[in-house]
């Protein structure tokens, strides 16, 4: 599925999410790790800059190695929830579909 993350920021972004993205397995994206939960199950990722969390990755099974803030991450997964304000797309990601650099 081809999709444009920028369309989520448009005025009808919620409709775009509900109609086309919700529950869909999305192709690979890359971003920068902004923060990681203490248990390694959730990563917050910035894609438009290096500091603003825009995507929450719920990783299963959780990541057991150390993940550093500022690391590059490439991932794909299922769009689970979306909030336009503050902007946050939540994705469910299998650890095998996530690469940290």
C-alpha cells in the first residue's frame, strides 16, 4: 500500500486515517528514536525532524537490547490509532520488522 504520512496532517487527516490506514500493514518508514519506554515495549519516533515524536511503536516482543535516543530506526507495521492533536500515529510492530542503526 502506498501512503503519504503528510496527508495525516491535512485538515481531513482523521478521515484519511479511518478510510485508508486504520488496520492496514504500512510499508517501511524510517525515523529517529526520541524516547523508549523502560520495558522496551514502546518507542516514540520522529520522522519530520529529529525531536518531535510523531509515531508510537508498540513493539512485540519487546526490545531487550539497549536503544539509544537519536538512533535511526526503520520499521513497518499495522496502523492502530491516530490522534491529530497532538499529532501521533500508533503502530503495532513485530520486532522482526524493526531495524535499529
